[in-house]
């Protein structure tokens, strides 16, 4: 495992898992959210984003967390392992609400500068509907991946997965 993608619904714990996995493995960590946004929650343009993703994938070793399904096939072409957090929607929404309450108005460590945490009802709805809207497309894309897919479906499975890596 030298090039790992961590994907899953918002609120599933992608950034938390990726951060701990990077700490335990020594692999460089890349949070896609830090690169996809400009201050004030302005998205990069399509061509800028493609260029940025190519640049981020150029390294020989990394852990990259984030969904961004439009670039998933390209990221998969460079990855050797995908860790897919497939947690229940209710849990992801609850975690997202907890995160919003605890960090509202502040920029999280895994987010782009100038993009403070905010309550966005559309994003909450997107998260609640994730298993029915995006999950089928992700599963179809993952079926084409030739590397290892590790699907974790509960917090307990995530803890067991992390426990398989020695603490640094």
C-alpha cells in the first residue's frame, strides 16, 4: 500500500481515517478539500481541477482522501488501494451535524483556507441521499479497479482496520 484513496460519504470519517493512516504509515497525506476550493467556498474551474489532480497524483507515495467522483476513475488509475467507507446514511448525517456544531465558523485542518465550516442544508440532504444517489455509481466505478478495495461498513470495522497498522 503506497498509493491509497480513502473515499466515502461526507461524515463517514474519511479525513480522520486518512490522517491516522498517514501517521501510522508515514505516507504523505493529501486532503482533496484543501485543493478543490478557493476562499469563500469558490470551486476551482474544471480545467484547473483536472490539472491540480494530475499534480497531486504525480507522487509515488500518498494517501488521498475525498470523493470528487468526477476525478475518481483518474485517481483510481494511480492508486494501488482504495479504502471505501460505506457507513449508514443516518450515522454520516449525525456525524456531519456534530462536526458543524463543533467547528462552525472555523476552518478545519482538512479544508481549504478561507472556507469555514457552515450549515448547508443541501449538503446535509446530499449526505442523507448518498447511499441511493452516489453509492451505486461509486460501486460501479470500483468494480473496474484492479487494485485492492477495502470496504469498511462500521466504526468497529474502521477501528479494526487501523489496529492492523502499528502506532508510530
